[in-house]
C-alpha cells in the first residue's frame, strides 16, 4: 500500500484509487524486468495512454520504477492479482504474488 501511496492522490475517488492501484501494480512488475525490457514496456504504456510525447508522464513512470527498485529492490515478488475492499478502517488492498524468479 505504501508504493500505491506514491501514485494515488489523497482525495482520490474510488475510480481514481482503483486506476492508481492498477498503475502501481504494473510499475511494480515492470521493475522486475531486465533494464532493456523496462524501457520498451514503459514506452508502450505511454503510447497506449496517448501520452507518447509527454516528457513529464514518461519521466514520472521512470521515476516510480526507480523508486520501487530503490525501496524494494530485494523483493522479487510479482503481483499476479489484487482486490480493493472498503472496510470500517478504510480501503484495504489485498495482493496475490509469486516469486518472479520461480514463476513461469
């Protein structure tokens, strides 16, 4: 949830929160790829979002992947599924993961 906090706005609606979690999951997993593949995947993400020429968006994606690698570099878990629940204590994020080195 901490990594998602780097992406999601504080006043996010439920939809914005869900989209932010989806982006965080993708970026979390991208950081597990070899460096040469990361650039390719991030470029595709920018193209699909129709923001291929947006240097701020591109920089932010790379910044978030770098942040994930710095903070959680030894964590080789790949997110394979997640769900968001609204509880009495607020939003809860449930994640299913697998060891990226053993997945496949």
